[in-house]
C-alpha cells in the first residue's frame, strides 16, 4: 500500500522514520528538490532505489545526514573540511568527501568518495535523526525531476512506500556539488555563485 502524507507532524515523522528503518522507500522534500530516501545500510532497499529509478549501478548515490557528528562517522573530516561543512551546511550543497569503510560500496559505485548533504529542511532533519538516508532525485534516470508529488508519483508509482507532500518546489534545482577530496575544493556542479564559495575554493585541504 502506498501512503501520501501531507506536511507530516512530529508523530507522523516518527512513524515514517520507523518505516525507513524497516527498509521502506520514502519520497521526501529537501531545500532543493524532492528525493528518494532509504536507510543507507539496508542494501536491499538501496538496490530497490536503483531499480525504481532505472539507474545504473556505476552511478553513485549521495546521502543525507542529520549533523556533522553523523558526517564524521561515515567520512574523513579534517579541520579544514569541518570548517567548510560548518560554513555551508545546512544548505543546498552536496560535498564530496573521502568515505570511511562502513559506507556500502553500492552507494559509491565502488569508489572511495561519498557525497554528503545536510539540507536546510525540517523534515529531512527529522528523518535522518537515527541514521543517514539516501539523497537521490525523485525521478526516473535522465528525466527531469518533477516539482510536485502528483507528477513524481506518475513516474515512480507503487515502488515508493510513502510520499511526503509539502507542496510544489518553487526553485526545483539540484544542489551545488563541491569536491573536497583533492588538494583544493573544486566545483562539479554549480547553481549558486557567491563570495563564500569563492573563498572556500582557495582553501588548502590536505
């Protein structure tokens, strides 16, 4: 059975978080676009995300986290990287970091790099309270992500267990991606140009 939840309250979010722990797939809002979330340590659920999106396994999937404590559990965080995280997150950014060994290889396409997000969104913040979840756009691969749940459901259908409907995403743009795995930060995808990013690009990381 597919559930559609409009602007969930605290109790509803607790139930959804519990269902994530049971391997269910959830479409949820972020500060950029709607995403598909599962418990990152449930390999069967992660495989179902790939299947639902018709996504190739050679394409990695980023993850959403609750706070920097969770980030440090899954990725290598130097003092310089921690400074950048504190400057940019929560916010509309994906940061590429060197992963730790506890991250399933399926998420990184067998590389040593994991994309991390801490969206500026209360629902995402609640859903990631107990464990990180996947952060991949709520769409079929190579098709534009719809800005509303009705159209997302037309694409993904009953493969999703819960749709969280928080209205139309006004900007509906994916996050800016910054690679922090090399000597200096590098922009991979940019939707925002500001002084802060320009300063960060000049930082020596290692």
